[in-house]
C-alpha cells in the first residue's frame, strides 16, 4: 500500500488535491482509501434513526446497507489504531489529509497556498505550491502544482517511488 499524506494550512487546496488524486488512482484501476483529520465528525443527519441513537447517548452506531457499512464511535482514536483496524483491507493507495504531527510510511506533502504564512514541514520535506500569489521566500525550493499536468505527474512519481 502506498501512503500519500497531504498537510497544509486551511484553504490551500488539500481536499481539492485529494479529490483529483482519487480520480487519477481510480482511472488507473487502483483501490483507494482516504483518511481525514477533522475538528468534528458528523455521520448522520437529524431526523434519522441512527442520528437519534447517537443523540440518545450510544457510544457506537453502525449503518449497514446492501452495499455499504459505516461505523461511528464517540471516542478519541490514535491514527495507528485506525490504520491497523480499518486499513487492513486491501487498498493500493491510502490518501491522508491532515494529521500533520503524525508520520506514516509514505510521502508527506505540504501544500502552500496564498494564505500560508509559514511552512509546516521542515526543510527537505516535500512541499508544493498550489495557486499563484506567494512570497518569494515561501516559493523557494518547492514544486509548482498550479497545473493539472504537474499534479498528475507528481502523483504518478510518488506512486512509483518509495
């Protein structure tokens, strides 16, 4: 399994890049899983039974249909537990958005956007521009991902390396 982790400040294009890379992986016939760090998790909408179960205090709620299964728990979980428990399924590519303090056995890419004030990752880590209005200081030594071709080329390269 190849792991590609994308970190960066708000509104730099992390989700947009994830969506694009999911499409690229699927067009190559690869099985893809995604993991995102969120500030709050909302699995269901009000007025559904599963929402009402959680609102009543259930510690875990599962939804099962003929083609899907979702599980929601009200507890903090370490990333290693998530990977061990849920990523045991056979996937070719795991795309991770966020978890900037965590490192995985794969690539960690920092997106730098117009609102970026400073870099998150130390020098030498893979960093890329997304957009066009950057200070020259932030733009030095990073890859330019402003074109779709550049984003596709980087995705292909990362899958081939490591």
